C-alpha cells in the first residue's frame, strides 16, 4: 500500500521510531516450539501500536547563505571591530617558544589585555599556540578557515 508523505513547512512533522513507541523490550514468545513466527519485540511495524516504518522525521529548518554574502558579513564584522579602539589586534609573526600556558599569560600582559574580556585568536595553524591557550578560559583559538560572524561577535577582542 502506497502512502503519501505529508510535508510540513515548519519541519515539525514526525513519527516515532522503534525506541520511542510504547512496548517492552522483552521477547514476546520463545524462538522455537510455539509454531509462531520469530519476533524479538512487539514494537515492530507489523504489530498494532508499533513503529511507522519509513515515515517523515522532524527536521531543523536551515537557511543557506551564499558564499559571497557570508564572506561579506565576516568582512563587515572585522571592519566594525577595527573601527573601535583596541578591539582588533593584528600580529604578523606571533611566535610561541613552547606550549606552556605561562607564555600566553605573559604575552597578554605585554599587550595590555584585560583578563575579564573574551578574546579570539585566528591563526592559520599553530599547534603550540593551540596547546598553550587550551587551559585559559577567556582565550579561544580558531583556524583562519573557520572564521565566522558568530564567533567574532561572541568575543570582545
């Protein structure tokens, strides 16, 4: 029997899976000797009250932005941070001698960075820097390819 799929514009349409329907996980009858078909659970689609097989599940609505629009928004966010004083710091060669957290703390004191503000470091790829900042709660390191508007707006500097 063919059933027509129902589509909901909100994405809230859903049916229950085998773990969500009511029923027990106990085997209903013995595997052999009863003359009945073998079953492991009464939650299957062939039983009344069982799951609906291959029916729609709820989906999260996603809005897709074009690459150009996304890149423009990131540039706009960076520009707005650059216009405010000491919101954007750019370093050409940032060398971390070791992967110790103490190095980053001393560097931040040299940069006169307050500890109460969250700051984001965008780097191409530096394993030592990532390891050094891993233990500091107000510093987040992000690869340059993963830069997005949300992470820029979430951090102060």
